[in-house]
């Protein structure tokens, strides 16, 4: 792995979404992907992982331990305090958006409905300089729109 390759963890119980994410990883060559199928698997991997991921993409709707519970535990781990967490979910519930922001997620993205938009969304997130990026209320929720091939905040 090159030193400028971004280490990405993606936690989602949906195998189809994992497959799409893996395909985007192969196509882009810009990040190295580690998949987890449950919140417990992600938490165990984080406890053992050295080095830590550069970004965590976290689904909300998972069995046993949902993304909100997992996010709370991630933010309680001293070593993961500053790892960027992107909530990446089919949900666009205002309650989920507010709760995840309160718990310390860095971005909230409703999963795009097309492969092209998903690819653009992930590329945008991987390209962010997380050492400088500071999420504001207005920039917390992102949506991918097919306008000039850009991401626009809601």
C-alpha cells in the first residue's frame, strides 16, 4: 500500500452494498478497504487495529447493534476519538441525523441511488483532508446530485 493510500473501514450488513464499495475501491485505486458486516465486528477490529483507519463509513440499520450504538462506542474509545466517521445509510431521518451529529459523526450521507453517484460520493469523502476539515451544521449532511459532477450540501 502506498503511503498516500487512504485506509477505509466500511461497516454494513448488506452484502450488495459491500460489493459495490469493493468495486469502487478497485476502480479508484485511491483507498484500501476493510469490510465489517456488523457493529460488533467493527468494534473488535478497531480495538485490534494498528494503524487505525483514516475514515470509517458506518451504516445505521444493522441487526443486534445499530450504527448509533456503534458510533457511541467508537467515540468512547480513546484511540478513535479523532477518526472521521461518516454515517452512510439509507435513512434520511432528521432524528438520526441529529443524534449522529451529537454523538460525533463527521458527515451524514444518505446512500446514493446510482453507482455513479455512489462512486462520486466516496471519492469526495476519501479526498477530504480530515486534519483540516471541520464539519459545520450546514455541511454535516451531504447529498450527491448529478449537477456538474459535484457534491452539494443540503
